[in-house]
C-alpha cells in the first residue's frame, strides 16, 4: 500500500465518523483532524493506483459493555459472563492485549458474534504476560500489571477527550496519521456514550477483519 493510499483510508475513516456522530464537540475535533490529514496528503507526490478494491461483507457483532473485575495484587482479573462458553473451542476466541487496552471477539458462538473492548485501561499492563481462559459460564482475562504497587479501583482512566490530539502539529516527514487517528479513537471510546463505543468498536473490528484477509486498512490495534 502506498503512502497516498494510507492517508486516503484514514481520511475516509474520519469522514465516516463525522457523518455518524451527533456530538458537536466531537464533530468539531474530527473536522480539524480531517483538515490536517488532507493538507498532509496534498503535500505528498501524486501516484496513480490502478488496483481494484474488493468489497467484502462485514460481520455483525453484539457489543459487551459490562464486566466484573478484581485487583489481585500483581494482576487484574476481568470477568466476562457468557453462559455455556465453556463448551466452545478456545481457539475461536481471539484476544488482543496492548499496554493500555484489551480487545476480544468470539465468532459464531451459538450463532452470534460477540465483541468486548476496554480502553484506555486505568494503568498500563504487560501484554506478553497477560492471558485469558474460559470457564463454564465466563471468559476470564488476566492482566499483568506494569506497576504492581498500584491498586486498581477502576478499569479505565479518565482524561479530557481530544485534548491530547487536537492542535498538535507534527513534522510532515515524521507524521503518522494512523497512530494519531487511533489515539483519537481511544479517547473518544473512553469518553463516548454506548452508541459511540459501538461505532468505534465496529470500525476496529472491520479493520482487523480486512487485515486478516490481507488488506491493510491503515489502523493499528487499539
């Protein structure tokens, strides 16, 4: 994928969020970010792309918005209640741990697709030491704390949405629009309502599905 294509995918992604949100502050922030993306793209050398894009159907997911958790000293344990999940193959459960997020999907369980996301986490975790297991009626996520001396009294940290990402100008040659977009989406996911969270989670899932099929959407993992 060319740099021009990468920018164009990010532009289309932001435009889609603008068309879906009804929050004036969120829309204003996205429009500012969209303007910067377009300006950066215009500075790139033009290149014609004759490759044909293939439209693939997207899956429908049930978003899980609640879970229990327990601080266990060096770890934090999350509980996602899902009756009879113990009978389902573990390899059908996909979980991605990042330093500030957890994302999981279960495809085809009892004829339905499920999706679960927490971001940004209250404190940073160690992804390579974090894991999950399925019990009879729940999926359990074990998050290895980066700072084992900190007690978690909540799962997500609070921050001012958009403030970290709006109004920042980066050197054009070092700019990473995909990273900036994902940081913006994380903030919006944390502070948005259920509808906004579903929208962002859907976009992440569609991007991941296309990456698994060999199509690069330009969005990094949450």
